[in-house]
C-alpha cells in the first residue's frame, strides 16, 4: 500500500445522502495482506 493511506488523512468526509459534513479523517486502518481499507476514523465534533 506504500504511502497511499496517508492520502486519506485530513480529507473531509461528507454524507452523500444529505450533504452533511461529518468531519475530517483522523486515521485509516488497512489489512496489510490485501491492501484493503478496513476502517476510516472520523472523530465527532
């Protein structure tokens, strides 16, 4: 996966159903074997 996971950090997350801004990505967890993202952490305000 290299440094690509860092591309998600500090990106804004928006709910696609209602357009609400949920916050910014604080952390990303990935399965190192498959390279798939398993979770995205967005802290509450």
